[in-house]
C-alpha cells in the first residue's frame, strides 16, 4: 500500500515530532489535521500553514475522517487515548506512532484495538533538545534513521505504508525490527547515552565550567538538556533492557578504571583501538 495524495492524515500530539511530521506531510500536499493539548500549539500551526485544521477537543468527525492517524504522545497517554477514543476511527484506518519504546505499548494496543483498524508501530530516530510545534522542522528527518516495528498482527500492506511514510519524509535508512529487538537496541543507542549525559552533568558542579569547556564535553552532553517527564517514563517503560545495558557499561567503565589505576597502558590502548574501530561504523 502506497501513501497517496488524497488520504486524510491526523496527527495526535503536536509537539516537536508531531509538528515536524505535519509540516513535512503538508508540504508534500497532504491534508493534515491535528488534535493536541494546547490551544497555543493549534494557533501556531494554523498561522504557519503546518496543518489544515486543529483542535484541543476530541473531535469525532475529525477522527472519523482520517485514513491515517499518527500518534506523537507519551506511552501511557497513547494507550489511554486508544482505550477511550478508538470508537471514532473509520473502518480501515491505519494508525502509527513515534513512541520511543515499544514493548510497553505495541502488544497492549494491538490487543485492544478494533479488528477493522490496524496499528503499525514506527520510531523516527530524529529529534532536538527543544520541544513544541514552534521548533518543528521536517529537515530533522533528512539523513536520519527510521524503524518500522511490525508484529504478526500486521499486514504487508500496512508495513509498506509505514515504510512509505518514512521514505517520503526523507529518512536515509529504513529498517524493520521486532518489538524486542527495538527495545534492546534503543536501550543501548538512545537511553543509555541519555543516562551518561545526565550523569556527567550531575557529577560535577564546579563554578565556571561552561567557560572552559571544549567540543568534546559539549558533544557528549548535548542531550543532557532533557525532558524529564518524557525520558523518565521511557526509562521505566524499558527498565529491564536499560538496566542490562547499564550493567554492561559499568563493567566496561570499571575495566578502564582499573587499567588507569594499575598503570596498564597497553590495556588502555587496546580498549581505545577497539573503540576507534567500532566508532568508524557510525560515521556518515
């Protein structure tokens, strides 16, 4: 199934990612409507041509007219929204998301969802250290990765449609992972890195450090400007996988600590060479 221009798209949650989806899809010629919490977000999106219509209310007509619904909500709000409002979906609608964890929501939502509506999960690996539709920018998707997370309940047509959304928005690489593979991967590549950035910022408060720092510290702590409400929920929603990655990091960090403590320069250099070779795979 390909995404065609005459489909009606509804965005639920008009923040940074929801707004960036809306902006990109609107520029491509799709009809894009939005339901979100703040009237100021609706007003901004309408004024700047990001959406066609918007509301802070549960508009049954707007929901029922949508062929595709993209959810950009916190995990627990997403689940509650489906419980309360799935009755308004049109038959044959496809819903997808941008949620950063999948094990906590995908099976739960698919089990409760009407048989004539399909949920195909996705995760755009893109973002910024700011929030809100006023910071939305569809260019964040360019050269970024996009992950489709199908289950046995998904049809080939919905999977193709979900991939097509990533393609037309300009993502560089589109992959498919199972729910479990996704959450294991995200625990390491995203959640652990945020844990490290937070820990770095919390371990030293010497006055004036901002006047002495170089690029290495700025690069390492860029993501330390963090949405505490969202990320604390994501960490706890993926607790087992994240703690496993934190244990592995602690083991590796302790190994390096011991080599420095014991003047084991050869051992340090060996770890650094492994680090250098592995990092090359991530260079764009």
